C-alpha cells in the first residue's frame, strides 16, 4: 500500500467492493478525499474505479489491519465484517464508523429487535424461535428470518403452516444463527427514512420515500412518498433520528418501515450504510447520501438533504434472461443510445457488473414536476436496459 501523504486529506478505508463503495468514489474524487478499498476479488464493482485497492477476505483480521494501515477512519459497503474484528480495529486506535456497538444492530436482527423494544420504537410483533412448535405457538401466518446474513430476500421465509418451517430451521442450523419470527404485517406500502449523522451529533434527514419490492429486492423508489400524511412522515423521520442518536450511528442510516393500513409506521429493517432507497439522492437531492456518508464518517459538516425537484423516481436495472425471441440482451452499454436520446434529462448509473438474472447491475433516476411522467420515463429506461422491451422502436 502507498504511504499516506500528510499534505493531503486523510485516507478513508472502505471495506467491501460492491456498488455502494463504487458510488462513494465519485463524491470522494470531487472532494479530494483519497479512498483505500478492500475488495473481495479483482474487477469487482468498486475496484474498477478505486485505484488504491487490495483484494482480500474481510473476515481475516490481519487483512483488515493491512488495508487500514495509515488510515484514520474505516467505513463499510456492507455490514458483514465480524464484530470482534471491528472491536480489535477500534482498540488499535482506528475510528470505525459506524462503530461495532452500533453496527451489531444492523448485523443481528435479534439484537436489533431487542434494542428497539427497549427504546419503545414501534415494530412488528416478534420473537426468537428455536423449534417448529415455538413458531406454531407464535402463530401462523408469519415471517421467519435468520438473525444474521440475510439480505435482498435471502434468509427470509413466509410460512403459513408447520410444513413450511423446516427449510428455515435447516438454513439457520447450517449457518449457526438464530431464527426470528415476525408477524405478517397488513401494510399499505413500504417506506424508508434516511438520515446521516456525524460523530459530533449533527444529523440530516432526507424526505421519506416509498419503495416497492420484487422477489425481495428493491425495485422502485419514489421521493417523496406520494400521498403520505405529513404527520406520519414526521413520525418516520423522528424514528430514524431517534434510532441514529440512541445507537450512536455514524454515517448513513436507512430505516425501512411498513405503513400499515390503520395509519401507523412499524420498523422493518435497519441498514447502517448508503442504501438502495437513497440512490435517488444522487440526482434528486442537493447532497447525495454517498457524499453525506463520507462527510459524516470524517466528521465534516453535513450537506443539505433538500430535494432538487418536486419528484424523483429511481428504478433498479436487474439482470434478466435473454429476450423471448432468443436474442441475447447484449451489453448494458447498448442501452445508452436509445435511453439517452429519448430522455436527455435521464440519469443512468451502471455498476460494471456482469449480467445475471435478478442481479442489481444499475439504476436510473428521473426527476421533474409530474410524478406520472417521471414514473414512465424511469420505468421505460430501466426496462430498455434490461431488454424487456425487445427491439421495438418508439
């Protein structure tokens, strides 16, 4: 690793080479903030744009110490670094942001539920279960989740009878983790409240957004959430700010919520890093979630989270199968001529990933004064990149 130059800004270490780290690189370059990356393999998304990178296993403490040597602060693209390693880095004098005491609440859903209950934060009814009989006593239908390791629909089972349960217990036993049972919430839609918080306690709160999921993966985000009662929006933001303060979160915190049909909000998940429901901020907010995450972990003054337009719509581009006519979808790059010519105001973000069915490979943002128009523009562009529209012309 090159020695840090004391005449430059402090080097920030980032663990994890996915698209979140990749999207941190753009504001870091603009601000003159050097990044050093621990990537899981050569050529992964963030390693394509962060020159100062090392390939290694984030589960190995010696590797973590090597990549963070000479850095003042370390932050993360994901929440999977072992908690004991984070404590060790902290004991070495490195600023770990978010810290292990906070991050464990995003790493372990059981710990998260217990702490939120202590804080009086509204959540779905839940319980740790160790047998099918305990799930039956909890009540069907319900959701079973592994307390660690699940994301994008993985490690989640919707169970309606005893016969649906064994797969969840087998997966939990194989991974050595606990199972959490949660009530199946009757909800109107899913919301997300995103905040950034610095070590000095400054916080910035973005507008509450509505998100839709397909197969457990975030598909679409509308900012702000249309038709959301201002009082309920305020409650969601207050919950996110309260959780960030109580858990001493540094950086971006995404609080995913259910808006119930009886007019409440319940906390579903926590993520302590930039989040898919905040990708709209790259083009729709004065300061993106990625820039505010960098500012927060370096304890710089936070930027304005105010929206630039009345509406911003984000739609993910997911890898899909070949077209029905048997023709390959080709390269994502091939989508640019049509998408950009059709919509000069469109913003496209591709992650440099190989196409695989269901894999997040990019997203598009469309913004403006008319929500229906923004939805049509973003959906059309994402479908075109996916190859869903075939070779039809406009």
